[in-house]
C-alpha cells in the first residue's frame, strides 16, 4: 500500500516535470530543470522518511514505557486486550458466539495486532536506521 504523503509528493512533481519537458528551451536547460525538480522530490522524500521515523519512534517509546511500567496492569493491558479480541475472533469464526462480530471489531483487532507488531519492530530497527541516517 502506497504512502498517501508519498503519493501526494509524486502527484505534485509529475506535472511539473511534464511541463519542463514541454518548454521550448535547450535539452541541457530542460535536464537542469528536471534535475532541480528531482532534487526537491528527493529532499521532500527524506523529510518524509525522517518524520515517519520519529513518529514510529514515539509510538515505540509509548509501548516500551508501558512494558517497563511499575504496575502489572500498565504492562499487561495491551496483550490482555488483544488476547481477548483474538478469543472472540476464534469463537466467532467457529460460530460459537451468540452474535457476529461487527466489521469494526475486526478492524480494531487488525490495528491492535498491527500496532503491537509494528511497535516491536520499530523498537528493534529505529536505532540502527537513525545511526545509518546520521552517517550520511
């Protein structure tokens, strides 16, 4: 699935590049203009990557803080919630519930499990990504 911000950047840059191609200038001037536009696109992409990295790091820090919390409930509420939804999904799939789970329940389960998996992945990968970005 494409990132909506990346799609917006591409949607902005593509018409400008096409307009440069239509200019009545020399090939060299058109190539210079295109290079400048692609440089801008690259800078915008780098900014987007840095933003997303910081956002994921912030989300990860929340999960880490909860996992390292003093209270048993603080450390366990996410896993308990997701296990509860998982049991409901299994029971619903087997037809053992008195009601059918709504689409919103399935969406909540996907977000919860996805957030947990992404949070754990970010926790492990962001430090190395940030270190690699600092080297450049």
